[in-house]
C-alpha cells in the first residue's frame, strides 16, 4: 500500500472505528477459507471417501493433502492472529459493536490452536481423542461467529460509505 493508502486507512480507522486494510482483510478471509475448507474436506475424505483396498479400508489419496494444506494454513492463521491482535483485537475489545462475536472468535481460536497442538504432540489415546473431537466441533462451528462478525462489519462499511457519498454531494 502506498503512502496515500496508509493515510486514507488511518483516517478511516480514526473516524469510523478500527478496520483492517483491504489487503489484510482479504488475507484473513483467504487464510480462514483455506483452513476451514481444508479441515472440512479432510473430515469428508477421511470418514466418507475411504476406499476398499486389498486389506480393507484405505485412506483416499487426497486425504493427506487436505491435512497438509490444513497444517500450512494453521501456520498462516497463527501469524495472522498476531497481526490481528496488534491492529484489530486490542482496539476492538474497547468497542461494544461485534465484541461478543470477536470474543467468541478469540476463544474458539485458542481452543483450536491448543487442540491442534495436542493432536500433533499428545501421546495418550484418550487425550488425543478428546482433542480431536473438540477440534472438529469447534472448527466446524467457527464459520458461524466468523460470518456474523465479518458480515456485520461489511454492512457497516457499506452504510458508512453510502453516508460519505451522500454528504459529499
């Protein structure tokens, strides 16, 4: 983003509350889509698209690729969590609008990061099974507060843009 773009974004943030730049917002949306879709697709391929091989059920060949994409997207999501905390969350928690969905997203992200870590490093089957269940349930449900949070913000941006256009005329 050039200097004028940063200036416009800073002015919008100061006048209308905290906003991500369009570039950061698109990056967050792309990372969320990659992590959520790869997780859902892994579940589908793992549980519903197994193949019968010579010795019984075998994983679908794409199952491992969905898991690899999910892991890569998780690293991006962790990096974005730091970015979001610095430029969006800290300031957003001070404002009442979308605070509930924001806190729900933070809590769910912490559960997903923790359960993902446990899936990778936990040794006991009981702990792994519990982490797996939490990871699937919370991960699948994450779309709801994410869409509510982002669609409300989008609606607000449109209203503010329309009011700016009306006041300029």
